[in-house]
């Protein structure tokens, strides 16, 4: 009947906050063109009532409860925060020095950290970014190197910078065998300047599906920003707004 169909659509709309797609689904299920207008009315009323009581549907609530690093692309970040402020308070950056790293160094890094990736710098003193490697790629690269080179030892040097590998190969020399993992490295990671507005970085995360961006100034590494860093910062601003009423707002696109 019309009442039961409209009631079912209203329940789904109130729980999920779906509108147009839900009306189309219900129309395809029933096949009755006379149900379209009652379904549209019940769906919109249910959504308006739900939005009045609490923002977001059941899926948004589960994302928040489980702590998933999800950034909603439908919302606009209205604040003058820069990327430097987000990464400035973080601990010392865990990075890989491409000039002196060995198999043992990388193995210890994987065992003692839980980061999903590591920036690669040409030298710890210069701090010039030459690439980025994810945790999975680094672990897979080391496994492939051990399978391919049976004489690989902990003291074997690992090359993560193609320029250093070419120079060392041309010089030759003795010592343990060396291995190159350059093919596993992202040689062109996405970077932002420290003064870049955080709103632009959020747009990059939502539109490009990024997990992290490197903060650099003139090629030198300043920090790393992840989705979780942004969400923690947003929660902090929400808390400050509720406590001090500083005017922070998170508004939907118009």
C-alpha cells in the first residue's frame, strides 16, 4: 500500500539520510508511478526531522564511533589555520636517510614504528626530500631483495635514491652486496608549503584520496600531515569553540 511504502522509505531516509537515490530505489522496487509523490514527501520530511535532531546518518555515526580517518568533502573548513600549525606540534619526524641506510636500519625501523610510510631525505643534515615510501612497499621490497640475493646481510647498503645508486655503482668498491629499492619509492610525493592554508590541504585529501602530504620549504622537510592529524586538529578547534566561543565554523558547500 501507499502508506507502508512511504513509511518504509521514511525509515530508510531517517536512518541513512538518503533522498533522491532512495526515491529512485523505491520506485524501481514497487514499479508504481502513483507512489512517487508520497515517497518523495515522506523521504524529505524524514530527512528534515532527522537533521533537526542530529547531523549525519547512521553511517556517519559509525565512522565517528570507530574513529575512521574520514574527511567529508561536502563540508568546508572555515579557519585561517596553516599546515605549519598542524604539523608544528608533532614529535620528531621519523625519516629515512638515503645516503647511509642499511638493511638492518630499515628492519629496525619497521619493527619499532607503526607509521604507514616514511619520507626519504638525501641527508639528515640537509633534509632535502627525495621521495616517500609506504610501509607495505618497504617491507615487500626487503623481502624481494632477500629472495633475489641470498648473500644479502644486515650490513648491506640499501639505495632509495636513484642518483646515489648510479654514482656508487660507477665507483664500484668492495664490502657487502648492495641492493636498490628505488622502484618501490614514490620519487614525486605530494608536498605543500608550511604557509599553505589547511583548507587547501583538506581539499587535496578529499579530492585526491591522499593519506598524507609532506610539508616542505624549498625542498627541505618540515613535517608530515595525515588524515588523523587533520581530524585531531578539527576536534581540538571544536573543543575550543565550545569552550571559548572563538568563532570557528565548519559549514557545508553552497
